[in-house]
């Protein structure tokens, strides 16, 4: 039965959404996983009048994810600080940051904390791996705490996403609940394209990749050097596959939280690689991350000029225009709209008391 799994990692894997992989093992043979059969099944499941299965990639909600702070769920002093901090997203961690003997108490503390002190930002809970013995209890606690997303650690195949999707469906999780996936093992990296594919459909919950370089360095034995020379190809691989499915991508943590210059250099590198933001471990890293993964005012002004130019009646049906001696196409308009929307989100966030 296990030999069937690789078939899911090919073209049909993303289309397998909606069919629990465990049930696949018992109910389906490899020959059932033809493109047509899976498309037909998903067509039955498609909602909201969408006739296609492979939908536009823009079904992912646009979120600001410049700074993604990790907080150990059993650290009451850190938990108490979160609401005063300006992180775009907070990952409440039940996994690596919590010792095995504290997992139960961390779960309870987190549910209690979020019921009274939910921060005004995207709320993410990182659970332990579903096969770890803690995973189910973590998922149950996470559902009780109503986060915006659940972060799955050490995702290595589409099946890891599918198990979580199935568990959430069986436990009546709201459709708005998203999944994030940590890519932090050699197998996860090798399968990252197939994992990303699970985020392509409307039914899919996968929304964001987070790169875990501490685990990846440990597993691959690539040493930690400034500049991350030999890790950059993998970082770009994750970025590319995330974009192929319209996912966001969050760069890895920088451990030396007292080294402000080193941190800023790595933020610049992450931004230049195309990442949306950085996973953080300390409040001191939030400000610089918000700045480096923010928007450049000159670029926003230019974006607004492009939007205004295409809004002119004489340009309404043009695919390409001359803007101050430069060719501007509708693809630039798309980029301009996204950048202006991001700038608006940042402004709104600043305006909050
Ligand atoms: N979130 C919220 N507050 C935090 C925080 C975090 N991630 N990290 C530190 N703080 C708070 C501390 O509680 C402290 O406040 P306090 O004096 O009121 O207790 C203040 O910020 C200054 O902290 P500092 O003394 O500089 O560091 P520390 O020794 O308390 O903590 C770490 C250092 C690394 C242990 C801590 O930052 C941490 O646990 N980070 C997250 C680690 C993690 O989640 N790892 C897993 C993912 S990689
Ligand atoms: Mg890890």
C-alpha cells in the first residue's frame, strides 16, 4: 500500500485534495489516481460556482507577514508581552520551544491565554508533528484556541498536509482556518514542489511556507555561515515553489538576537530573495523586519502612477502604455496593485492604537 504514495506526489497530487490519503490507501488503487478521475471527484466538491479545479492562485488571502514572531507557549512572561508588540503574525509554539515534559501545561496555558488576550495580528499555532504522539492533542487545543492558522513542522510530503486537512474537516474546523508548513528537512525540500501543489485549490488550506534552517543545517551538516552561501539555492527553491502555488514564504530565524547588524543583513537578503517576511525569536527583531520587508515609498509612488495611468479613459482598453518614456504593461499594473495594497495594509496597521 505504501508503494502507492509516490503516485500522489506527481501531477495528480494537488488534485487529490478532498480525498483523505489514509482512505486512499484503503479505498483506491493506484489506477484510480488518474488525472481524470481525480478531477471528476474534485469537480463534485468544488464550491461557490467555480467550475475549475485548478483555480487562480489569487484565492489566498493577502496578509501582511513581514514579522512573524515565535513565542514559546509555556513562557508566561513572553506571552504577556505579545499584545504590546508590533509583529504582523505571532506563532505560539508547542513544538521545539517547549520541552516534552511541559507540553501538556503549555497547551493549557495557550488556550487560556488566547481566550482572554488574543493579539491584534495573525495568530498561528505551531503544533508538534502529527506522528509524534503530541500532534492530536495539540490540534485539539489549537482548534479550541481558534487561531488563523496552524503551522505544521517538518512537512515532508503532500500526505503530511492531507492528514491535517482531513483531521480538520473531521473535527469541523472552520474553512477559514489556514495551514502553514515548515520546510526544514532534506525530504521536505526534495518534495517541496509537490507540497506546494496542495495549496493550489480552493479547498486547500495551505497558505504559507516557513523555512526552518536550524533543523536543515542539523540534518544536512551545512555549517552556519554569515551570508548563507550554500543555503541560498534551497531558500530560492522554496521561494519558487511557494510562488508556483500563490503561497507566501517566510525566511528562517536568525539565532543571534543581540547581533542587530547581522540580523539586518539577513533581512535584506531575505527580502532580495523575494521572501514576504522573517520568522523571529525576539521582540528586538520586529522593528527591523517590518522595515526591511515593508515597502519602499518611491516604489509605492510609482505603483500609484501606473494605476492612475491605466485608469485614464484613453488607456482603458490598452495592454501596454507609454508612461514618461517607459513601456508599462498590464503585468506591471498587477504588480502595482499588489504593492499599493500592501502599502495600504501597512498604513492601516500603523493607524491602529
Ligand atoms: N516573544 C515575546 N517576548 C519575548 C520573546 C518572544 N519570543 N523573547 C523574549 N521576550 C521578552 C522576555 O520575556 C523579556 O521580557 P521580561 O523581562 O518581561 O521577561 C524581554 O523580551 C527581553 O528578553 P531577553 O532578556 O532579551 O531574552 P530572554 O533571555 O528572556 O529570552 C530567548 C531569550 C531566546 C530564550 C527567547 O527570546 C525565546 O524563547 N525566543 C523564542 C524561541 C523560540 O520560539 N524558538 C522556537 C522557534 S525557532
Ligand atoms: Mg524546527
